[in-house]
C-alpha cells in the first residue's frame, strides 16, 4: 500500500476520492488529481536577522525626514525672496540660520535611515 503524505491529493498519496475520472497512473503520480482543487497553505518564511542588525525604520520616518529638508528649503527661499524680512520679521539674518538648522535636522535623519 502506498504511503500517505498530508497535503498531497494525487493518486500516489493513498487519499480516497482521487479515482473519479480515469487517469493513467503517470498522471496521478505527477500531480494531476482528477480535477480536484488543492488546498495550498501560504506560509511566509520567518525573516531572521543577525544579532547586530538594526530594525527597519518606522513608516513615518521617511516622510518626516523629507519634510524637514523641504521645510528648511522653503524657510530659506521665503527669507531671500522677501528681501530678508520674512518668515520672522525681527530676526533678520537669524532666519537663514533657522532655515539651515531645520534642513540640517532632515539631513542628519538620513544617517539613521535604513
């Protein structure tokens, strides 16, 4: 008697109900199961990381990083286009330092991006 393997529905498995339509023994042994559908279990393999590997970043990390860079750029553009009066009128050239600082935060975040 052929040995029964779980999950195999072909003629070689010894599972009853595979003899409905006449098929050659070759067909049954090569995966043809007389028209019956197979139940496939989709198990994703476990992803293993080495002990020293860091975890990937959170979903919000990349948009925040790009947002800081763009906000800093926009701050500097507003400063130069407004004739060095805006975004904060009383700070004069410190507006440039604020814009560069905001953009620098975004660039520093790129060193932690995985």
